[in-house]
C-alpha cells in the first residue's frame, strides 16, 4: 500500500476545513431601495455646494441652483449610512429631506451649512 506524504495530507485537510468553515453570511434581503435627496431654498436662485452618499460612494456637486433633487436605487442593509451636506454663501434658508422608499427618514433646515445623516435600522 502506497503512503500519502504527510505534507500533502495536511494541505488537503486544511483546505477542506477552510472551505467548510467559510460563512455564507446571512441571507439578507438584497432588494434595491429607492433613495431620494431633496434640497430647496426659500429664495429663488440660491446656489449651494452639495455632497451626498450614492450607490457609488460620496458624490460632490458645486454651484447647484436650488431646488435640487436626486433619486437612485441601491441596496441598503442594516447599519448602512446615508449622508447629505449642502453649503451655501447665500442668506437663504435651505431645507433638505432624505427619503427611502418614499418615506422621509430625516429632514432639516439651516442657513449656510446643512448636514443630514441616516443609518438604516436606527430610529
């Protein structure tokens, strides 16, 4: 009977254990959610610089004339965060909302700097 070298046997057993121990993760719902950012101002022609989280990371826009909105679809899991920031040198009050599946999850108003954040799963 031919003996299998100890080194090869060790590699085979280690590889098998590694494959069996890999966690497939929770079978979370990976449906796409509709996310929308809305920014308005109380004076027409207000200009702002905007940063927001999208499905591709942080997006930056400069000198955007308000009102402005952006809608996209992305996978949102518990703990995922959405961030929105608008900055303007104008003396106009800006109001913003973050909507997920047509439901307002956070909103706020400010004059020069407006920041909103939402973490999926937290209320």
